[in-house]
């Protein structure tokens, strides 16, 4: 008895009676239903979850901080992945055909790369923000201001958009691979093959910011451990009001750093399979089976749906904000001034 998850057999065409049409390799009806359900849940979480993050951080005045503006911008990048990338990739993955035209294929690929790199840049700047907040919490408000956060947000959008537009609209990515690219992009196809030079650029563009984040968060947790030991050692002594305030601030910043550290680790786990596969594939003659490639892609896409779940799990203020939004209280007068930190974090 053949498995429902076996790679599908070829036989149909994406466009019947059209010369140059790609071969369609559909899954069985049961497998298609399961795949559409799994991918559809990811799309819904990415769109609705990140929309809640955006509304929460921008509506409630209490959340108007430099860090939260970065988080809102990160959520917007993930929201755009859920709106402009994941739905069309879902149909391509399940139906094994691209029905949206060649021009939109290029735009889709450009958005895919741009928004995902934008997420990476946002996370890198957030790690810098958290490093300053934990290592020097009292001076932090004067170092990482709203204007500095704005500059980081601009960089996180301009560089990825400029890079992806330059690479994919100039078609520099497939220099030397034109024949393979032409064969893959028959009518009904939207596959991008990237030459070794650009694959290396992509890999190091992923690896270097990720390494920066790992180093910063490693230092953050070392400092957090030292601060915790210091607080324990002074536990039996009478603290001055300034020392007590500093301890509370340090504790709050450590908790925020821990939550955002989990976000970074989730990003790395989600994107590592795709990054490694792309690197190996380019140097091994593109030998990865299509379904393995799709699994790697969807692991990466699902990262856009994970961040709101992490915030809901670890941030009490986010859960309270969701309750206010979903219940409709957000439309009441002065709802922006609601205290979301009424309980100690």
C-alpha cells in the first residue's frame, strides 16, 4: 500500500493543450486537504497574529517605546510574508504549479527575500537594543531613543528591499545558469535557481547577523547571571531605594531579553535548514528533491507565524492587549490609555 506522503507521480500538465507547459505532479486528495489545512493555519497565524501585534504596539500609548516600535515593524514584515508570500507559495507547493504569471513570480520572489531579510535585520537591531538595556539599564533610555529606533527600522527595510530588487529584477542571480533556469520556468513554473556567488552572499548575509545575535545574547545572559547573583548576595542586606530601583529595572530588562532571545532562537531554527540546503544545493548541482525543498521553505515561512505565539506566551501585556482588541473595547474613548501593566511582570 503506497503512502499518501510519497512523492507524487508525473502525468498531467499545469496548462492542458499549451505548448511548453510544466508537468503537474499533484498529491492525492487526502494529502492535498491536509497540506492546505497545515499551510492555511500558518497563513492565518502570520496574518492575524502579527496584525494583533501591530495594533497593540501602535494603539496603546503605554507600549510606545523604542523596542516596541522595532517589534511592531518586525511584525509588519512577518504580516507581509503572510499576505504576499505564503498564500501563493501554498498553492504552488500543493498544486506543483504556478498560476499567477511570470511577472508576479518575480515580484513574489523579490518580496519573499526582502521581507525575510527585513525580519533578520530587525531581530539583529533588537538584540543590540536588549544588550544595551541589560548591560546598562539606567543609561539605556538616553542611548536607544525613538529616533535611533527609527533609523534602525529604516535600515531594516531599505537594505533588504534594495538588495532583493537589484538581484532579482536585473536577473543577476542566475548568471551562468540560464539554461537550467529556462527549463525550470516553463509555463506554470516559478522556481528560482541562484548561482554560487549569490548563494554565498545570501548565506553570509544570514550568517553574519545571526552570529552577531548569538554573541550579543550570550553576553546578555552572562550579565544577567552576574546580576542575579549580585541580587542574591544582597538579599539579606538592606537595599537603598536607588539599588532597589536598579534591581527592578534590571530584572524587567532581563525578562524582555529572555523572551526576545527565544524569538531569535526560533528564527535560527526555522531558517537554518533552508540556508544550509540552499548552500549545499548550489554547489552539488541542485540535487534536492522538490518536496524536501518545500519543507525547508515552509519551516522558514512558519517563523512569521511563531513570533505572536511567543509574545502571547511570555508577555502578559500582550495577552491583555489582545483581550481589549478582540472584545471591542479598543473602539472606546481613551482605550489607548488603558494600563496594560496593572500586574507586575
